[in-house]
C-alpha cells in the first residue's frame, strides 16, 4: 500500500518523542530570589527562632535558616545531648541556649517562632503547644501521625491565628511554581492522568540509619522520646535503632507514605492548585526488599480519586527496592508536563489526527484514495502555520532545596501574610498518606475520607 505522509507528519515523525522537536534547556530564573545574608536588616525587623529537633532534617534546616538575612537562631531543644553540641556547631555559637525541654523555648518572650523537625509521633504536640504559646511554627512533613491529629492541628491553627507552615519544600520551589502556571494556562489541555514516582535502592535510602554510638539513658531522654507512642523499657539493642530508624515502625512514623509520598502529593496539589483530601484511595505494597523487622511497607503504590481531577486517575508509586528519580508526569489532551527535581519538560501534542486515519487501510483503493485526497484538502496546514511541536525544557534549582521554603515561612512571620502550605494544606496532603496506609493495612480495599466524622472509612 502506498504510504501517505503529510509534511507535518514527516516533521513530527522525524523529530523524536511524541513527534516533537527538542530545544536546548532554558535556565529558569527564581521569581522570588532570597536576598544575601549580608543584607542589612535592622534589629527591630529581625526574626528570632528556635529549633525543636536537630537530627538529620533539623540539622539541615538549621544550617539553611542561619544563612537567611534577618533570621537569628536563639535556642535549640533536643532529647539527645549530642544534638545540643551539633546545634552549637552549626550556628557557630558555643553559648547557644540548648535544652531537652522544648517548653523552655516556648515560654521565652524573645522567641518569635519555632522550626520543628521531630519524628512524626511528636508533630501534633509540638504544633499545638507552640501555637498555644503564641509562636508561629514551621513543622516538618507529614503534618500528622494520624488523621485525627491532623484535625486537631488544623483546629490549633484556626484557634490561635498563628502562622503554621508544613515542610514539603517543593511548594516553594521555582520549578513547581512554573509548572503550576503552565498547567493553569492550559499547556497540557484537559488533564487526563497524573503519575508520580520515586525509588531508592540502598539501606540508607530505606532508613537503615546507623544509630549514634554511645546513645544511652545518660545522654538521651528515652521516655520522653517514645511518649505518646510506646511505653517500652530502655533496650540497649533496640532503643538506639528505634531512635534512628523510627520511620520503619508505625508506632513512631508513617512509613514510605508519610516520608516520601507526602512530597509527591504536596507538590501535585500545589501544581494542580488543589487543596482537598482524596475522595478515594486504593493502595498495595509490601515489605519486599528490607524485611528487617519493620512493620511499614518498603514498596507502596497508591491509586487516587480526587474530586478536582474530574475523573482523571492519580497514580503515585514509591519503591525502596529499585532506584528511580522523583518524577511527576501530568498527562493531558494537549501533551505531557514532566516535572523533575531540577527542571521540567513540556511535550506538546495537538490532540488531533496528523495523518489520514489508518482505519482506511481497510477501504478498497478508490475509496481510500478519495478519502486521502479529501483529508489532505481539509487538514493540511498552510506552511508556516503548523502547530508548534517544540519540547520546552527548563532547568532550575533543586525542588528539594529547603531554603526557599524556610524563606517563605520567615517572610510570612514578618509580614503576617498567609502562606500556601498551612495546616489545612498540610492536613489534606497528610490525609492522602494516612489513607494510602489504611488501604494497605486493610489489604488494598478502597478507603474514603468521611469529613463529617473525620475518619477514614472503607
Ligand atoms: N522535608 C524533608 O525533605 C524531610 C527530610 C527528612 C526528614 N523530614 C521530616 O523531619 C522530621 C524529623 O526527621 P529526622 O530524620 O530529622 O529525624 P531524626 O530522628 O534524625 O531527628 C529528630 C530529632 O528530634 C528529637 N526529638 C524527638 N522528640 C523530641 C521532643 N519532644 N523534644 C525535642 N526533641 C525531640 C530527637 O531526639 C531527634 O534528635 C520527620 O517528620 C521527617 O519526616 C523531612
């Protein structure tokens, strides 16, 4: 049979992915650059904060925060004394006030706000106590350890009127802001499916962290650390593991859902302009790669229905048993928007036939030729008026960088202007994780969020 290629089809077929032509990446400038640390900020305008939790994440947040202009760390609380030393090292202040009791920080009138990076089972207490004490708070993700705790945290924000920001830093990234703008402007047309994926494949990536040598009841307050979750006597073998690897157990953590899926959900909600819990979730997974005594899955795939998605499925997959980069793929009638840690790519599609329908290979010759002739007459675009098939690629800073998100928080503490990732946003994102966990533990049955009773139902 005679091959019939229009000029447009030829151009598209020869140009690579989805028939589109790639252009070199453009570097996306940050729309809200952070001023340099050296910028003069008068004492009356400076923000004074204290840390609660100076562990793996808290140490990074502290190191990032002290590079921001007009922001001063004046104290730090942690239950392990080794982290008092660490806070002094990071701030370069050997006299930094440190304590095991975070309430001593909340009682101080000279502290404006708190940055908290404690394990998940402590989030609610820290947020409720800080807001009740009149402090604004940046609290790490996932906002809550349980759905009920999230409800109480939203209530605390509402009752006290304090600024609460949850720590999914993608929400303050330039790349996600650009993706949000493009989706809203119709770059991918009608959204038909959203997928997100992330994978790791090493013991550290799967939270088998090395417990600090010498951790003991002399330098660590074990009972306070585990309070609200368990009531275990100190166990010289297990307690240091629970302390360092708490993500592995549901008593303290929220598994791969609260650790990583929450980033995918928060970023997606931000880029799509959504702020709601999922309507329905079905999740499967298992402890497949790291059967080390943990009770949370190391592989977790969740399929979501969102009211605002108007039927488009959302499929998010986390895998601690195979390395793969964090990628979102927003698929729509006008193409694909792929968002990765350091940039985005837009693969446009016209959504229209670019050639006569191949169905007509089942027509007799004369009929087929007549159809071809007519088709070309009606569809071939005028030269120079062909639809754009260029792939747009933008490069930018890491969407995992915490400094922009910290800057959003401290700016809001000063201006009192509301911010995006507040307790309501954080709660909706955390609910998606709690629902994925609930469905997994119920064997993959669909679960829904019942707002009237604030419970997850199946
Ligand atoms: N946004 C991100 O990309 C990101 C990355 C890693 C961790 N996190 C989040 O940060 C939080 C902390 O994680 P981590 O890996 O740093 O944990 P970690 O165990 O390394 O550190 C937590 C620290 O909090 C301290 N702590 C616990 N309860 C306390 C209390 N009541 N008062 C004072 N200190 C207390 C512990 O002693 C510990 O030093 C978690 O919620 C985690 O999900 C976020």
